[in-house]
């Protein structure tokens, strides 16, 4: 029996991956966490197979899987915290602690679907890896597949019960089928170990008697599964529940409420900002004909290509009103009204225009972050109204001394991009420019025709095919999307000494039935720059085909008038009734090439291969691995025929090969049986037809002549008869038995063991004299 048990190990891995299906509703994008999880589960499976071949100690097998799982997770998620980029060190554990803390904060504060940031990706892949170790240990190493149902059920419930709504019954079917296959395989294996004394199946004289039992088991298992799927749909049940505040929260779930969408507060500029859903996020009305974006978050810390929020303590103003704008009454302004009738943004985020004022929320339902002055909700509010101030400052009002309240982090430039950023800043600005002139020059440069709105760069960088720092890569290629445009302007402004940060939220949406509708696909990011007399002021470097016309005060005045710059005037405003997704989308790829407007054509194949290089590589590796042992069997038979010095040795080689191939499908004659006795046993147990029995008789007769006839006698070729016997016996075995016989033939395994043994003998060992037969 093969101690590696590859079929059972594969079924255990499939069962582990299928119990993670509900996670696709919890974390997005799915590919971010599924790929590392797939790699770790595959690692556990392969390590288990190898360890079981090397040792019979079950505890040692499980320990080896756990150790290599940890090392594999470190290689995948701990880059930059490994000694020589290979060996985990204490700093690796500290980094994992930071990421797992981030995962905990995400799970406890986000409604589903939450962002698949580095923390959640690490947590999910580790949990699935540990589940794979537990399932493989129970089902394969300790040969108790029924017990493997416990870790499988635990993992499934951990993900299923955190969904905002009840999941369909089909989510449980794939893992249940994989688990039943494990249990059924172990049962059939145990029954076959009893012998072949069972009566034949009445359906035919040549059927495998175990078939009737395995078929009955399958029917019972599928019927039980069908009952488990159908019956709950007919019985009243309680609302869904959840294990931690956040992911499970929804209006129809016990334990809390919450919205259906929340933007990430940890944004990687090499990834999409949010999902591509067209679901409604906000429905509102306003007195403003061209409303500004709706802000929900502030990100001020940039580390390693990612933006994060570094918030302070929260407070509630004593007067119960939203903080007034910092700009004094001398700054020109107008006041507009904003009223939300439907709100699906997840707590604690809330969508408000910049400089909102008034008392829009009930007492005890909101607070303000002390650092960013960002308004946050403490419980869901479906409807609210507020006024907001639109500033139209004059150029002179952008001057002033530095604001002491601005934090130093708002001036930090990423060291990896500092040189490129400073060089570009020197190119587009002049000595003596004011801060406003510098900011306007940066915005005009990024909105110019030199730059193109595209998600191509983001996809390449996220896949790891571009090793450079993503901001540097964006400034080189001049292709990117809103997060990259905003990041570039923030770093350029900071390099010039202007405090800057990133705001995330939504574009103002489109008009429907006298109201504006904002969808998830309207998610957007823009920079805010700080000026002493004005506070934080919005700029808009993203090209106009996505973002619309920038604020008037951010545009470079022309010589003839104060009209917008050419780049701005060519822009289309988002206040029109055009679809909110726009001709260019911020959060998903465009099927047309941005440079030609035509389909990618043949380049699409190359792009598909590069985007899925890991998956394709794994598939090719699996296919290559599946051919290794069958190739060894073919080489073994070929070598036996080549080295045979006469007909007698060729007949003997055919007989030995036939016995090994029959052994692969479970037909093994008694020890010490003569060829004639072995043929009778094989004929009975394999249920050979008369033609196949006659072919086996001719093989045995020729073999006896080869062994006992005069040397040099001419003998018939028995290769055809041997193949007839093999095909007949092979056709009456179960599909899984046939697959195992084809993929893992004993001849192939013996061939590679002999090859490994020969290589081992070639390695000199201390105190060992050369063996003259080593070269044979």
C-alpha cells in the first residue's frame, strides 16, 4: 500500500479549499487571499505525502507539515523581515503580529465585504493552512476521515456565520461531497482488506463485488446530503449571526446593524480602490447644481506603497454641531444643502461633502477624530441632512506662515521615491513660486495630455510583475488611476513643503428622479493640501474624463481671463446625467486598449498568461508531476525488453510486468503460487471473460515453456495476450482504482527507487570502499 496516499491527500486539500467558499463574500478581491491560501494548502498536501513516505511516525508527519506551513507563510507574507530573504527571524513574528492586528481591526470594524489587505490575506491563508494540516492529519495520516469533518465544519461555520445574510445551501455541497469521498474511500479500502469472498453483483457475472457496497454507500451519502440541503429551506430559522462585530453586521443579522459598503482605510496604490459593484451606496438631494465629492475617510501615512489612516482620539463637540470650516469669514463662500434619503455606507464611515456644518445626526450616534477632524458614526443612520460651505478663496488667502497644528507625517516623502519626486518638482516649478502656484502647477502637470487614466499599471504592479516602487513606476509610465494621481500630487506637494494627505470617498453620482445616486463604482480618491488661512483644501489631479472639472481656485488663470486651464476646460463634469461609471472606470480594467481604443487582440493572450502566471505554473507543475511515475513504468518495461538476451527472458519480463500491473488494481496471487495457480486465482478474482482467460492461459503456457524448455527454443510473443488480460481486469475496477493504477504504477515507482539507489551508491561516504559493481 502506498503510504503517501496521494488521492486521499488531494481530497483533503480540495475539502479544505471548498470550506473557504463563503470567504468570497467576506473579503474582496478574492484573488488576493485565495492565491496564497492555495499555495499553502498545496504545500501542506505535498509535504504530508513526502513525509509519510519517509517516516511511519504520524506525529512527526504532522509536525513537519506545521513547521513547513509556518515557513511557507513567512516566505509569502514576511518579505523584508527574513534573514537572507529566506530564514524567519524574531522580526518575522513581530511583523506577523502587526499584520494580524490589522486583520483583527478590519474584521471587527468592516461590514462584508471587507478589503483584502495584507493583514486579512495573512490571517485567511494561515487559517486555511492550519485547517489543511488538521484535515490531512485526521483523514490521511491517522486514517480517520470521519473525524476530519470536525475541522472542516469549524472552518466552514467560521466563515459562513460571518456573512451579512444567510448563505444558499449550495455553499455546503462541495465540502460535503469532498468529505463524503474521503469517508467512502476509506470504507472501500477497509472492505477490500477483508478479501474477495463476497458474492458477485447480480448485475453481471464479471462485476467487482465491492461495487454493490460502494454504490449503496454513495446513494445513502448523496441522499443524506440532499436531505440536509433541502430540509432547512422548509423549516423556519433564526436570523444569521456572527462571531465578531463587523463582518456579520447587517440589517437582517442579529447583533447589530451596518451598511453594505465601506472603503478601505489601508489602500495599496498598486490595487483597486474598491469593488466594481453598481449597487447603490447613497441616494441624496442637494441644492448644488455641481456638487463636490463626498468624503468618507482620510489617509495620511504612506509606507511601502500603501496609505493608512493614523487617527487620534475621538471627541464630540460641546455644542453638538459639526466643526466649522477653519477659513475665516473673509474667504468668499456659498452655502448649499445636502439631504440623504438612503445610506448604505458602513459604520463608522459616513459620506459628507467637505466643510459640512450643522447637526445632521442624532445625539450619541457620532463623533469627530481629533487629528483629521473627520466625522464618524457610532451606529447606523439611514437618513440625515446638513449644510456645507463651498469656499472660493482668492490667491492672496493661500499665503501665510506654517500651521503649527499640522503633523510632521503630512510632510513625509517616501524615501524610495524621493529622488524622482524632487527631480519632477524642479522640472515643473520655478524658484520663488508661491505654495498656490506650486500646487496649481502640479495639478496642471498631472491633468495634462502627458498622463493617461488607466488601470494597466495597477494590475501589473499588484501581480508583482513590476518590481519598482509603484509611485516611481507611475511617474515613469504616466499611466495610472485616481489613487496614483492623488499619491503623486501629495508627494510632490510634500516635497515642496506643503502639507498634504489623501481623502477617499465617492464622486457625486448621477441624477435620477430629482435625486442623485452614488454607486459603489463611484469610489474615488483625491489629495487635500493644507494652507494656514484655509485649512485643508481639495485639489483634483485625476484627468477630467473621470473626475470632472477641478475647483476654480486650483486652476491656473489664463492671460485673457480667470477661466479654467485647457486641461480643465476639456474635461467633462460629473454633474451631468452620464453613467456614473464613466468612460473610464476607477476600479476595474478596461477591455479596450487605452492607447488605441481597440481590443487588445493577440496581446490579450500574453496579458492573460502574465496575469495568471502563478496559477498556470502550478497547473503545469501538477501535470508534469502526474507524468513522472507513468514515465518510469514505460522506461522500466523498455529497459527490460532491451536487456533481454532471448525469447525466454522477454516472456519472463512480460509476465513480471503483468503481475505488477494487476497488483496496481488489487489483484495479487498468493505468495509461492506457481504461474498456473496464479492464473486460476487471477481469473476468478478479476472476473475475466472466456477470451481473456484463454489469453492468460497462453501467457502461462508460454512462460512454462520459457522456464522449462530446452534453452534456445523459439517462443511466441505474449505481449498482445498480456495486454488483453490487463485491459479486461482493468476495465472492471473502479474509476479511482484505474486512475491510481495509471498515475502511480508500481513499475514506475520501482524504477525511480532503483534510480535513486544508484545515485546514492555513487555518493562517497567516509570509510566506505568503492564497490566494483556500483557502475552496473
